[in-house]
C-alpha cells in the first residue's frame, strides 16, 4: 500500500501579488491592443492609444510596487509575486520600446 505524503500548510498567496499579476495582464494586454489598433489605422496618431499606454505605464509601476511588497511578506507563496513583477516589467519595457521607436522616427 503506497504511503501518501501530504503537507498541510497555512500559506496563501498575498493579495498584493494577485493584484500585481492582474495589473500586469491589463498593462501588457492594453499595450498590445494599442499597438495593434494603431497598426490597423496605418499609424495614425490617436490620443486614445497614447492615453491607454500612459495608463498602462502607471498600472505597471503600481504593479511592480505591489509585487515587491507581496514578495516581502513572510510565510506566503510567491508565484504570483514573480509573475506580477515580470509582467509589469515587460509592460514598462514595451512602453520604453514604443517611446524609443517614436524618437527614431
């Protein structure tokens, strides 16, 4: 008879980390959508896409902060902290890439 090893724990995912992941998904998704819609419009300048990117940048900075604070909590699971931090850093990188590409033109 196989012996089953269960580990019971009271660890949970920090709410800050989950919010960081949600903000990261929103930021990356809105940036990809803004770039795609701008491409469909043949590169026409639209204030709505710019404000969506700016809002995504604000969300990304807040998300990185929440991810770091969630990671600093003791006796928690850190998966969502890492996912949130990476997604938000990707969003910041995408905005930086968009701004750099715009400066070259």
